């Protein structure tokens, strides 16, 4: 491989030629064929398009700057021609300043780079028998019509080598003709490594740098047709039109995706994303069905919820007076105010929630294990099994900084690296410190939201009338807790969206400074940083509500204060579970709406404005390359944000599912739309992406595995500490009957009265004593939260009672048992389900066997042929030596 790179790549780093020796592209006029994908001769196919503005017509820069830009561009294009590419320039139809340079790679160049890049070609059709699945008859109803998009034939493949061309099923040119992404893939490889300048002995090269400096305005491969109708050129297959019609159109929302066809047009990286998204969506169907079942169970049993009935009962909840929830300005209030929220809480805080949390712990393991199997199948079918180890090239940005020489321990040869071992250590230390610093800033913003909650609760408590004898209907819904929760969630969502924009740029800057070696390393490093930022940004407020709010508040006579000023927040008598559900609904719903506006509506509006302006300027026929130029660029990170959006959603679905069983259903509906919206966006609103190889979904796989492990802990803790299930169970089985209770049998009756601690109003301190007068003759009030303390007058008054310690022990026992049971089941599932199916293993072994056999036979033929020629020469030589003299 090193020799091959020296032959192909190193010459591009030669000295910059003189002006008179520069090669220039051919010039041609547009031939009024809008769907043509060929040069003006109709023979050479356009593999890539470069776009720039004519420097002589630019008026925005100094003349010296324009001259430098023109010089760099001319040198770059000359070096492209020196590397075997063919260029043809055409002026824009709509704007005479814009020039399009069409790039074509001849067959010889493609063969050379196919060998360098280890592109695989077919050896022979697969001869392994395949057994149809028992569900084939059912899945066939949802497949794309095979008469429209024909299924891909399976081949055994091997890396291309020029001397082995004769053993493949068809020659390289025919394969490249059928799968045109190889053209694009290889041409982009060349474009990324051709030099255009040298400054201070540092080579500058690559189309990415030229785009960043504005020398070129765009560089992209062409779509093969319009998405609205097939191409009028019979040589164009109109694959884009077929993809829009059979994949991206909304009518196909219930159809399976043509993954092989997607991969054929966009490359493996796009294909693996949509394969993963489709698989995740299909698995969500099972979770959604179970989640809806648990939700319906909660709806059907809410009328039998004894503790909620007690809250709403005028003779029970109506006679319970609650202590103020803040100092001085808050007043006493009646427990029946929380009647409506207690009814809603019965739906989500039921036994079905526990069952669903356990199920989701197992579901996420099944999803990840079956995805590994599916991913292994795609790796084999799409020839990316050994891609990362053998084929991926280093990033041009990395190559350009390789100025230090070190000794390779394995090869014992000198090699160039961008930094020394000490320099690498300094870079990693700086990057790690920067990541932690920005994470601390996110935590600071969360603390700011908490302070907002504490301070604004005082305002709402003073503003919203809460007299204990009031009967206003609005009080049932607009309580200080509700108003604080909703406004804080909205502000939190806005801050999250703003911080997302900031941290995106920060993560890119840190990763660029880190200077990863390959594109996969770059994306994995960026993925880790962005997910850490997003994890803290999105989930921190949910973790606060679930595990911290209302847990450390003291009691009315001795409350806990934040910063010595703000009294800590308390949960509703039913717990913080309903507030957690509200927070999740606002963040997930708002995030989905915002992402759709940002990803779909914005490009559509931009393209609409662009088409309107173009139509206003001219009614001329516009060529395919100019139509694609006016589409939106896909961006450097490609599908990174799509993965990030879905993995964040995956976190919400798994980490906090115990508080909202309908989350998988909402995610399922969103994902069914997301697949078609992403497909519609790619096929209609964006330029064609440069095809890229991808073995798997990269760093997202271990991230999801980490979320799956954490989800078991968070759901167990939500049920134990956020919901009211454990205290209810302890009361039912222990404290409703003797010796602690007075009921003759296990019951939930008396639960509310037994669990709301009593406080004597005469024990209020002057700093927290309410201004409002006391109504009635009662001398005590109840704590809002279930802190389970001894009543006033007891020898251990206001200390935790025996019920409290029973509940704590039950919560800890529940967490330990639930975690161990689920982790044990997860381990068994992971062990039983192999990462690679037996079918795929057989295919890989068969392919390796055939590769060795056919290549060995081919080498033997070459040796026999060579030895035969040598033998003929030897025989002829011997014959002439021993021939008798003529008499």
C-alpha cells in the first residue's frame, strides 16, 4: 500500500509549476440538454463538479487577493490534470460570474485508485442457499415493488487488483458503470489530496481547504435526474426519481426501505444510518404496544385508586390543611386542591409502570443485540467488514501537519506525525479540560433554572389566590407548583436550544485542535464530545426533578435553604413524577418541532426563494449541474446531527420511561415521519452527498450501550424515589394492619392520613411564619411531602419515624433486586444471541475460501504462462546450439 501511495499521491506534492506550464480545463458551451450528465462530447461522464466565481468579475476583494486566489485555483486544476483527471469548464446560464468545472476520471485512473483504495469487486455470484423467513409473506406486503427497484444480486467479492481483472465476473469498468458511487468516491479521494500551494515548507492541498478559503464556492457530485420526473437522457438511470417515488414520498410511510438501492445511490454511510433508523423504529413498535397497554391499565384502574379518592374526598382531603410551601407570603391550603393532579398521577404511577420499566430494560438489550446481528449482515453485504483496518485513508488536514519524524515501533521505519508524544499529551489534556469546563457551564445554567424555580414560586404563591375556603375552578389547574413547573420547563427548553448552538461550535473547535488521524476518528471524537454536552444539556433538568427536587427540604419548622436565601422546592403530595412527565413532554415535543423546522422547513424555504429568484432572472434552460448548485449543501458533518437527534430521543425513551409509558409510542410516530422527512430532504432539497464508506454506526453504538446500562439504574430509582409506589406498598403490607395499623386486613384506606406528617403551627419560626391569618380552630397543619416524622408532643417529635426507615429499606432493596434481575437477564440475552449470525459467518468463510482459491489459481496460470514462454526460449536456444552444421 505504501508503494502504491508513493506512486499515486506523492507526485501531487511536487513543486508548483510555472505559469506557462499550467494545464487548463477545456471550455465548452452548454448544449441545451438539461438532464445530460456528460461532457459536451456526450461520452465522458461528469463525476464531480467544482464551482467558482470568475476573479476578473469579482469586486469584493483587492486585486492582489483576487490574483492569489486565481493562481491557487489554476495550480490546483493543473495538478488535477497531471493526476489524470479530465476537466471541462462551462459558464453559468443564469449568472455569468459563476463558472462550473466538470471533472471526469478515465478508466485507467479509476483502476489505479481502485487498487490503492482496496475497492472490492465481484468474484462470482453467491452459491449459498438462503432459507426464506417464516414472516416473508407478511413483510412482502410492505416491501418496495421489485419490478420497479430490482433487488441486488449477491456476489462474493475481493479487493481489486489490475493483474486479477480477468477473474472477476465483469471488468472494473462495467462494475463502476453499474455502481457509479465508486466514480464519485475515488474522484473525491483525488480532489482531497491534490496540492495547490506551498508556504513555509508546509504543503496546502485538498478541495476542503479551497472551499473554506472561498476559492471555490462549491464541490459536489451530480444527481442523476430530477426528483419529479425521469431523466430524458436514456443513458441516465433516474435513480433519484425512483428513490423519491418509492422511498421519500409520504405515501410510503408504512413501506420498508430499499436499503440496497439507497446504498447504491448515496453510499454505505447513508445506507447504514437509514438501516439503523428503520431497525430502531421497527423495534419501537413492540415497546409502543406494551407502553400503551400499561397506560390503558393505569386508565382503567385509576377509579380504584384509594389514595386519590381520599385526596378528593371532602371528608378526608377536605379536612386536611396543608402547611405553606414558602416563607411568609405563602398561605395554608386545602389538600383537595391537588385532586385533579392525583387522578392523573394514578394513571402513570401504577403497577403497570413497574412492569413497563422492567420490560424496557430487557427491550433495550434485545434491540442492541439484534442490531449487532443486522449490522454484521450489512457489513458483509456491503463489503465493509475489513474497511476501517485496510482501506480508510488519513485526513488531508492530518497529513498537512505531519512535520515531526518518529520511529515506528512495528515497522522500525521513520514516519511523519503532526506532533510528538509530549505534544499529543498536551493537546489531550487541553481538550479534556475544555470539555469539563463547558460541561460545568451547562451545570451552572441548570442551577440558574433551579434558582428561578425557587424565586418565582414565591411570586406565584403571592399572586395566585389560594385561600383554603376558595372554590375557584381555576385553582384546580393553575397552582403555584404547576405555573412554576411549566414556565421553568419552557425557559429550560429555550436555554437548551441556545446552548446547543454554542456547544456545537465549541465541540468542533476542540476536535479540530485535537487533530484526529482519520475521518472516522474525527467523527467518533466529535460524537463523544457533542453527546457529553447534549447529555448534560438535555437530561440535567430531568435528573434534578427526578432525584433531587423535594428530597432535601427539611420540615416546616426547620426548612433547608439554597444559598442561605431560597427555600428548597417541595414536591406535590403525589410526588414529582407528574412534573417529570411535564418536563419530558415539553422538551421532547419542543425538540421535535424545532428540529423539523430547522432541518426541513428552513432548506425548503431557502430553495424556494432561490428558485423564485432564478426564475425572475431568466427563463432559459438550466443544466443539471446548475440546478444542483442551487440546492442546499449537506454540511461537513453530514448525518451527525441526525444520529444525535435520534440518540437523544433514545435516551429519553429509555432513561425516564418509568415516568411516561407513552414515550415509545410518541417516538415511533416521530420516527416514522423522520425517516420520510430525512429521505425527502436528501432527495429533493440537498445536493448529492459524497459517498463514504462506513463499517458501522461508529461511536453511537457504545453510547447507546452506556445509555442502556444507565437506564436500568435511573428507572429503578425513579420508581423507588420519585414515584409513590414503594411507600404505598409498605403501607399496604405492613402499616395498614397490626401492630402498626388498626385495619383488620391489608388495605390502602387511611394511607393519606397516615403518611402526611403533622406540624404544630406554634412551632413556626418568625422568619417563615405566614402573614395570612389561620382559618378555623385547628392548631396543626400537614407537610406537603411524605417525610414521615413523629407528630408534635412525641418524645422524638419531628424526627423520622419507624415507617420512614421501613420505606428507605424497601426502596434500597427494590433497587438492588430490580437492577440485579434485569442485569442478569441482559447478560443471558447477550450471551445467547451471537453478534454475527451463522448465515453471515458461512458467507464470510465461503468468500475467503473462494478468494484464496481463485487468486491462487490465477497466480498459477500466470506462472505457467510465464514459465512456458521461458521454456520455449530455452528450447529454441538449445536447438540452435546443437543444430548440425550444413554440409
